[in-house]
C-alpha cells in the first residue's frame, strides 16, 4: 500500500511539474515573440534587415558600396530632358535650367525585382518628374551654381525613396546642366 501511495504522489507531482513547465513555456514564448516583433519594428525603422544588416542601409549592401554589375539606371535623358523654371535670384530675373537627371538603382536590392521593372518605373515616371521639378524649382540659379545642387540631389533622393517606400534607388546625378 505504501508503494502505491508513493507512486500516486510521484505521479501527482509529475503532473504538477508538467503543468508548471507548460505554463512557463507559454509565458516565455509570448514574451519572446513580443520582443522579436519589437526588434523587427526597430530594424524596419532603421532600414536594416533582421539578419544583422547584411543588406540594409541605403545602398542595399553591408559595405555601403554597390558593385558595378548591380547598378541599373533610369531617368530623364535625351529627348526627356527637364526644363525647370527656377526661383528668382538676387538679380530679380527669372531663370530656367535644362538638365538630364539620372537615378541609380541597386539590382541586388530586394525591392528592385518588383519596383525596378520597366512597367513600375514607367507608371511612376510622372510622379518622380514632379518631385524633381518641385525640388529644383525651389532653388535659384545662383544657389544651384554655388554648390546647393548637392543638397537638391539629397532632397530629390529622399523624396523619391519616400515615394517608392524603398531605398533601391540610392543615387541621383545631374548631367548636361544648362542655365539661362
């Protein structure tokens, strides 16, 4: 009888131990999943990836440099040159700028496969053109010639990245710039 009673007590303690272990496992897993979700949100806010940032940042690479083989471009070149009315300068005259704008894209970026397609770029081209035009029109000819063009490029890049909701476009270049 003592052996049976001892077996019943051991079985009861085993069941209580199993229940407490299950409860602890559920509470730890819930906390762990909440922590993982918080870290994912922070990583997304910093534009990093959960695997240590190996493809995070603006260029989509850990080193911040995009390989030449991973660069693709699109923009307003050739017959699509942009003619932009600039803000009146110190002389009070109205000036304009004729410019070719080229956007560099990272083909290694995860978003390039969907957002970097010809159809996607063509559908957004007018919105991108609007961002470029509005940004450059807020500067005078003197400001752009005195080095503010780098600030304008940064502003255009930020607005286009915000428009696409991605950083697969990582650089903006001006070529064939003419002022009048």
